[in-house]
């Protein structure tokens, strides 16, 4: 019985000390989207030709670990805004979409990475409506914090 009480005491002590000493740092920082490199694309007011493929390129950073990112291209024919950029782009007249481009895709980032050079090949169909579009970049870190970058682009 003494051995059983001793064993229970050891387990209780181990449980209590493991709980009280488990003080992991909590990640409270948003990840960063960097499109300042000379080869980053697209940037605010970029033009993209329909019927062509372009390469998305940006650098992502986080203080602990990156999670994933998604890209979204949708029309801005009604001049709504998601822009996170200071400068504005020249827009065409408001119009109704007939065959607008819609692209939404999620991408994974290798586990445990704090910095990542993101690239993706995106093809613009030849028969989409030309005009004003938004290019949205959503970056999420492992903790779940998300950063959004909204760019205005034009499909020609």
C-alpha cells in the first residue's frame, strides 16, 4: 500500500509540474506579404494579357511558422474595393460582366518554414472580359493569423 501511495504521489507531482511549467509562447503576430522585390508580380496597377500565363511571385514571412496562402482574381467592373495599397489605378467605366475571370486557388507551404518564396503559374483564359480586376493574396500562419493584400490589376 505504501508503494501504491508513493507511486500515486509521484504521478500527481509529475502531472502538476508538467502542467504548470508548460508556458509556450503564444504567436500574436500577423504574417507578412512582401511584393517589394524587383521580380514580384503582380503589383498594384499591373496589366496582364488574356490568353497568356503569368507567374505570381511574392515573399512571405512569419515570426514562428507560415501556414498556407490563397490567390483570388475577380472582376472589379462595379468599382468595389479591397485595395490595401496607397496608390490608385486608372479604372474603366462601370460595366456589367458577361464572361468575367474568376480564379480562386489555395496553396500549401512546407511545414515549419518562416520565410517562403511563393510562385504560381496562372493562365488567363483568352475569352474573359477585359477590364478592371482585383488580385487578392491571403496568407495564413500556423497559428491562424491572416494577412490580406488586395491589388488592383487590369486584364487586357
